[in-house]
C-alpha cells in the first residue's frame, strides 16, 4: 500500500474501491479547512491569501501535466469547463463535432445542444466496449471543429492513446478536448497533447467538487469564452468595455471555490509526495490481478488487459449491478454501480488485502444477486 488507510477519514475496516465515484478525504484536509477558515476571518489579507493558495494549486497542476501555471482555470466543475471551451468557438452552420457514444454525458449533451446552431454531433460507436482511435479520426472531415474524449473512460476503464489522437488531429487544425477526470492523480497526464483539458477534482485527485480547466495556449492560441465576469477581465476605458485576462483565468467569471482549492492543494501535495508514476504502477499491478480474477468468474469485463490501455478503473457488466453494490456495502466493501456495470477503482490506499477481500466475497454476491 502506498498510502496508509490511517491517512484517510472513514477507511478503518473498509475496503474502498469506489474512487471513480467518490474517494475518501484525507485527515489532513481538516487542517486545510482550518487554514481556510482562519484566512477567511482575516478580512482583505485573508482574501488575498485565498488567491495565493490558488496560484500554488495552478503551479502544482502545471507540474503534473507539463503545462504552464497560467494555462489553468479553477471552476465549479469539469462540466463548466466543457461549456466554457465550446462557448469560445465561432460556430458556423454545417460545422460538426466528434465524440464517442460511450463518452461522459456532460460532453455528449453539450455537443447535442449545438444542434440549435446547425452543428452536427457525430457519435462514434465502439467496437464492442472499446473506442477505436481510427474510427474517431475517420469521423472527422474539413468541417470538424473539435473532438472530445476521456483519457480514461468512466464507464469501461479504457485508456486512450492521447498522443496518437493528438498527432492525427493537430495537423488538421481540429481542437482536442480531453477529460482527464479518471486519469489525473492516478496515471501520467501530458496536457501538452491536448488543446484543452478538463478534470473533476473530487475523483482521483482526492479533492472535493471543484473543476479544473486547462487551455494549452502553446497549441491553441485563441480562447475567448462567453461566460465571463469581473474576474475574467480588466476594466476598459468605458464601463461596458474590458480586456480579457492573460491565460486561462479568463474563464473564471468570479471567485473560484476557495475552500475546495485549499483542500485540493492538500491533495496535490499528498499525491506529489507519493509520486504519480508509483501510483500508476501500483494501480496497473493490482488492477491486472483484479481484472484476471473477474474474467475467471465468467464476468464480462469491459476494461482492456494491457496496462497502457487502462488506469485505475476495472469494470464489468451485470444486470443486477446496483444489487451487487448494495450487498458489498453490507460488508464495508465499497464499489460503484450504474448504467448496468460495476466499477472497482484501485488507488494508492488500496492494497492486496482489499483485492483479496472483494474477490473472496464476490462469488457469493453474484449468487445472491442472480
């Protein structure tokens, strides 16, 4: 185990395989909350401290992704980041956008909403449970403006080759928006390969419900989102004029959720001390053991076998997925079930005993759930 269970709130006696939905918080998050509360009581000096914490977080995110600190905006959610990116594109009738039919709903719905602008959404069907990069690229043409994918699927656990996709799209001038919510914090993420990345801070980053948007200014120089406010810009010569801020902060219409940012800083420091490469090796190894055992039980596993084609999520389909989750919870084994599948997530605080425990109990759950 890379991260002792004693470092977390509520993990005593619990096998927690639900990080893909909600991870536990660190005990040190209590100190982060106290720091926020103390700063909040200090008036303007405390308010200035809030923004300094945000700058520290941007720097840590830059170190994790290879981007610059001012490439990052701290928003209310990853979904808000997707909306901000799409609002910045000058859409024309006849344009199209490409994603997978298995992609997360926030991206699919945001794309579908563009129909009112006469923009076509092209949903690429998977081969079985796997999204094929060649199919995504083949769906693009001269009118394709942006492709949206997840580096790691919330639904199947598949990890895409973002480098290969980027190499295919960048010469054609097609923007690449990558959701790294199920990658950042558990496997390496190279933000330089995408034009935009979004991330939910409350999953593998061990934070709370906040969102991260990165704008790769080096690869995509134009980004003028419609959703701006006092924090996005500087006052111009008239009350109705303004100049957008440099960097991705132009997407921050107002205050970031400062408390969430304090908590995120604690999470990033904790994960950084362990090392993402170490966490990735740990997740790949235990995930491989888990995946093989699920196959031995005759389950339809949707997560690929190769380590570089998966991360921490190992998923299988089941008609009584919610029942399996409820049965496991009775034994203090936490998994995540929705959309007719069960997801088991391996993070740094999961160890061999956790894997053995769920595999020991799972056959009984399967019998009882029918």
